[in-house]
C-alpha cells in the first residue's frame, strides 16, 4: 500500500472543495456571524500568510487564549497547516499556571481574545519566548493595552493572502497541536498531538458505532476549544463538511438552548455540569430541541438520573463517553450493541450510564491487584491504553515516567469491565475512598444522590479517619424549590436501600454551590480542604 502522510491540510482542503457553501456559525461578543467554509477557508489562509509574515516558522508553538468562535477555528488550521504547532491554552487557569504553560511550551506568538488581555498583561513580564501578541476582536480598533508588540487580528487578515498555499510536504508525525491537562494537582502537564494522531482521531469520531459525526450534522461543541481541542469536534466537522455552531464567550444555559433550537443543532458535547445547567433551563422554559440526535457527555461521570431525565422527560438522546487530554480524547463510548437493545428502559440505562466500549483502533488492559481483571463488572483495576491517538509522553516533564510505562498510558482511572466489554469508571485513583482496606466509589454515591429529584449537584469526598483510614462525606446542593425542606434523614433513607451500610457517607453537608475546576468538573481537592478546615475548627 502507499504510504501517504495524514495531514490536517487535507481536512481543510476537503471542506473548501466539497462543502464551500456549508457554514461555520459563530457567536461572538457582537452577535451571531455566519461564514461559508469557502469564506472561512480564505480567512484561514489569510491568517496563515499573516503569521508567516510575522515570522512564524515550522515547529514554532503559537498559543491561543480564546473562546469557541470562528477566529479560533481559523487558528486551528492556519497554524498546523503551515507546519507550526497550535497550542490551545485554558483561559480559566490561574495566571501562574498560564505563565508556566506558555514558558514550558515556549510559545512564540499569542492569539488572544480581547477579554483575556488583562490576564496576559498581568504576566507579560514573565513571558520570555513570546515575540508578538495578536488580539482577536470584532471591534475595528485595539483595546487599550500594555502588550507589546501587539497586532489587530482583522487588520492582519486584510493584509493576508487568501490563496496562501498550505504545506503538503510535512511529516505526518510532526507536531500539529498541544494541550495541557487542567492540573488538579501540581503544574499542568503538556501533551503534543501529531498530524497523524489528530487525523486518525477525527476519523474515529465519524464512525457510526462511536459518535458518527457526518456532513448531515449541525454540531455545537460546548466543551471549550481549549479543553482537549473541544474533544476533536472542530477538526472532524471541518473534514466532514459538518455545519458548526460555536457558542462564543459567556454563554448561559438559556443561550445554549436558544442556539440549539434556532440553528437546529443535531449533536452537542459538554461536561455533566453543562448538561445539568441545561436541564434546569428546560425545567423553566420550553424549547423545541427535537433535532438533537444526542448530547455527548464526558469529562466526568454522567449521573444516571440526569441521563434518564433528558431521555424520558425531554426525549433527548444521551451519549456517555470517556477520555482524557492524553487520549485526544475519545477512548471509550457508550453505544448499545444491537443484541442488548430491549424494551426495558432501566436495563438500557444500565448500559448508557457506563462509559462504554473501547473505540476501534485502540487497545486496553485493566490491571488489578493480581494482574488483568476478570470481565465480571466487579473486579477493579487501573485502565491502561495505547493506540495511534494516545500520547506517548508529557512534554518536557519528568512526570512522564509515572504515567507512561512499557508502551502504555496508565490513566490513573480505576474501572471495572463487564462480560460484554462495557467499561465503568469507578473513580480516579486519587478520589477513591479507602475505607478499612476496601474501596468506596465516590462516583457511585454522587450518582445516586443526583438521581434524587430534589438534589441539583452532589460531590462525595474522602476525609481522614482514625479507625477506617478514610470515610466518605457527601456535599449536596439542593434544588431551589426544595431549599430548607430536604433534610439529612430523608437523604439517608433514600441512599440506604442502594448501598451497603459502610458505603453510606458519615455526614451530608448542604452547600450553595460545589466548587468547580477550570473545565467545569467538581473540584474535590477544594472540598476536601474546606471540610478538613471545618473539622479542625470544631
Ligand atoms: P484533568 O485531568 O485535568 O481533569 P482531562 O480533561 O484530561 O483533564 O480529564 C481526564 C479525566 O477525566 C479522566 O482521567 C477521568 O478521570 C475523567 N473522565 C473523563 N471522562 C469521564 C467519564 N465519562 N466518566 C468519569 N470520568 C471521566
């Protein structure tokens, strides 16, 4: 067979050639803007030529600090298709982490949304490698800024060449992108994506038995383009000619619901907290979301109760998936095998609530106390993965040796696998509650709590215990209408039939809000610290 390189260049060229009239719909600070793939392709080429004029060279890292919009999507292709490396930076991280990331990656140019400018001004003096700042804004003028040298994105584009030629001579193993994990502990860890890895990952998103993204879809990635490349959706969508709806800055559940309705969105993707917010909105206002084929949910476990409400009450199909920055991210998707389909919804839900089956193209093993675990849905072990879109190391980071061994990525996630091969994430190794030599899954208790009609959010964390080593404590946020009415006893009554006695939390705390990470996951470290602080005071 021929050995032709797999390059991102082929994706944008396909969109330009076959789908010039399909659209990128972008919500920006000034409203909704629409571009055909033809117009967007020309803008992307203008950007590539402008960056080249500014001195961008093969292998240079170019950072983006931006929301989901058309300009960010232009950078997604202009940079790698010119041989440079697209480095998407999480704008919700602390200034110290953003500074660490930019210096660790040695970014040469930064493309910044105007509302992120103050963050970069704060750390500008620490950024040794950055030679130019480009501000992305709808306004004709630049905001007042101390950044230097600074350029106006749209002015650069005007001066750029709309027929700039992309590189078709790149090595498919050359770096195309970079992303850092969102660092629940320590400094963020960098992952470098190759052209080949990204192309193969995009192909996997198009498989009918995974997410099946196609030309017919209207895709709305809610997951930020700085969080594992919006799970790869923007790449796949361009390649397949899929209409994309990019929700822009500061969206609310209401804005999302309106966009889904007005643009007739068919697939959308986000973390559970996004979907919990949307559910709340659907409970207060009516929308026609009948075009939605599925809501893709990953990043942390999708609560069973939430899946059920979407599917049963609102008739919106749900798809649960698992992955991480190191896995591009799609690794496991819950799709029901034909012969497991039944009329019994609760049985279907048992499958849907699991993270699912390994995506074709990847390999896995699950290592328990005594080697590989049995496929019995009971024995727990750490999930290890390998494959063409799984990272092989962290970028310039000693922690590589902790996670990458003998050609495998050790995910740090504890899982079980059932007779049919469906994987269930039990917990992250560091969040598992070790009680008297046994393990308690914080995720299982959280899911049970969030299935209670009057509970909005719940997180369960371990606290140190003299006799048992660790014990679970539950933190719950009660829905507005049940505030002050739902008490601990009722919650215990609700949990009791579902768990062994020793799994029940030692206490249930009522909070106004669960602290979240920069990508919307429950920030358990903060909860643990908060609870321990309170315990000291008592
Ligand atoms: P971070 O590690 O900073 O949270 P990632 O987005 O890379 O950033 O997170 C990957 C982790 O998220 C996985 O290792 C796993 O623990 C968790 N995760 C992802 N998807 C799911 C899911 N569907 N269910 C449970 N946990 C998940």
